[in-house]
């Protein structure tokens, strides 16, 4: 017992000494830390509390100069909200933090979670799959899916407030599965429901595991009930992608593809077909790597798209003048007939894109990113120590003083004049920062603008964003207060 007490006392002394003998180059410490657990208590509570904590830490970090030090138990970490310092960290240290390991049973070494060595090779190979020529082939899918959404929403016309996120999420999942795998989930409602629920559960589990810091350790997690739930969801998710992969690979090997259509029978090439071509012709990917990248595209593409649409519709419904200006632009560009949106139209929908960007600035769907510091990183005023985690809070970056006194306001017109925007390009970080920026950014804008154009040509939206309560569930999601009402537009 004496030895145990001595060890505990020594450990407490070491932690105390380590935290109170900081270099002058270390950032200031975030207030409110407790003995032993540090700031771990701030992670407690539900996901609404977690989001409120992220906001509060963001504002405090901005007040303290854009960089702070914090701790979870004996583990020290940094939070950065300065746009320039964030870019320095993002480009100096490309390795994702250990918390991304929690998603690897699902996503493996895909672009989102992969080690730097794998990410570099895969990013180079995948760049052609996201070329503008390939993306242009998806515009037909975006139009047909947008029309499908308009039709699905008809039952809510004049019926008062309703949860539109349900419709956005299902439509976005169907769209991403079509473009990624060439699979039409709308033809199988049972499979659609299973797949959608499995993804939702996995996202819930990732958040729960991060909040319960004792589950950070694998030797505890593997015996938890959370692990059993995750295994059931992973079985559904992997069975789906494995089945599609094997069917499509067999079709390729049997030369069932003609010059116009892919093996899925669609008029475009799904990402899976492009990966299979690389695999069969050059050996660039094995089956496991293809599955990981396909799952990553689905995970990163559908939920974020649905969330952006959900928040954007709420904001548009809350600002009638913004909505009127969008509709005016749509009439000028598309005319009065109900034709499809073309790639030429998309480049002319300037104000609609400004609304999208402003929505993502106010509500950054991925509110933070985390990097492992594999070297000391010198910032403008501080030096970050190797071996720690650095969190970049996107929410804080989007409220940095360089956005001006109206940073808290929803003002799409700020994007129409470059002189009104911050000079630092990373002041807008909705698609991450630096070399590991999201590869799907052009895809997202094409899909989002097409969907908004179709819906707003048909419906007038009413909402009140001040009633909305948001939670952090890996990505930002509504807890309640986000309902909208729609009326038929004449």
C-alpha cells in the first residue's frame, strides 16, 4: 500500500509539474481544468452539451489569441482557431489523430482516415475520378434525384411544419449510392432503411466513444455493449459494399460493359467502375482498398450533403429577402420552364452559391479536425510540441475577427464582393484545410446547387432558425426546432 501511495503521489506530482512548467512558447491554458482529469469533464453530457462546449471553447480560444492548450487526463492537446495557424498545422502534420482510428473498422485506410503514406498514393490515383469531365456525367443523376425530392415533398405542401431532414438524408443517400456504386437504393426500401439506420448508428457510436474517454482504450471498448452494436452495423454496411463490388467486378472481368454504359447499366460511370478499371488494368487497388474508398465516399458524401441542405433550407426560410433574391436569379438563369439544370447554369447561379457558402460558414457541418503532431510546429506566436494532438475548430475559424463585426450574421451578399471577404483563404474551412482538403468539394457544390434550384423553383419555404437547437454527432445535426413549412410556388 505504501508503494501504491508513493506511485500515485509521484504521478500526481509529475502531472502537476509538467503542466505548470510550460515554456513561454506554449499557448495559454484553457481555464477550468481539474486535477487528474484536466478538461475531460467538459466532454460529459449529451451531444447538445458537446456542441455548446465546442462553441464556448472556440470563443475563448479566439479571445486568448487563437491557440490554447488543454488536457484530457494526462494527455495534453491544443485547440487552434486562427486561420493562418490552422493552415500551418494542417500542412506541416498530415497524419490524422488517433480518434480517427475509431472509424477504421468501417472506413479502413480510405482518404478520410488513412495513414499519410496510403493517403498520398490513393489521393493521386483518385484525382482523375473527380475530374470535371467525370463530375459533369453526374448532372443527370443530380437532376433526376432533385426531381424525385420535389415529388416526395408534395405531400407536405400546406400541411405546416415538418422534419425535412428525413427527406434530405434519404435523397442524399440514394444520390451518393448511385454515383458511387451505381446502385439505386430507391428500388429497395428495406435495404435503404437498413443501410440508413446502420450509418446513423455508427455515427452515434463514434460520438459516444469520444465523449466517454474510458472507451478511448481498446481493451475497455472491446468488452463494451457499444462494440456489439457496432459489429452489427458493420455487418450490414460491409455486406452491402462487398456484394456490389463482387457483382461489378465479375461483370468487368466478363467483358459485359459496352462503350456507352457501365456495368451497372447507367449512362454514367460510377466511382466504383473507375476504381475497378484501375484495379483490373493496373493493379492500383485491391478489393479491400476499393471497398474502403467506396465506403469513405458514401460516409463523407451523403450525411454532410443532407445536413448542408437541411441548414440551408432553414436559413432560406428564415430570411424572405434572401429567398426572393434566389428565386429571381433562378428565373433569370433557368427561365420559367421546368427544365433540367445544366453545368453552364451552375456557373451562373452566383448568389445561390453565396447562400450555400454562408450557410456552411454559419453551420460548419464538420466542426473540427484533429491532427497528430509528429514534429514541433512553429506558429506565429507559439510553438506546438510534437507528440500531442492539435484540434482545429472550424466553428472558431468561421468567427475569427477577420470576418468583421458581422461574423455572427447570416449575410450571403458578403460573398459577392471579394473585398468584403478575409484576405486569408483558409478563413473559410467548411471542406477542411490544406493538402488533405476534401476531394469531393466540386461534387458537393454541383449536387447542392442542383437540388436547391429544383426545390426553390417549386416551393416557397418558411422557417425560424432562432428556434433551432444543434448537436455534435460527428457532424452537426439538428436536435429540434429545425422544421420548415412549404407552399407551392406559382
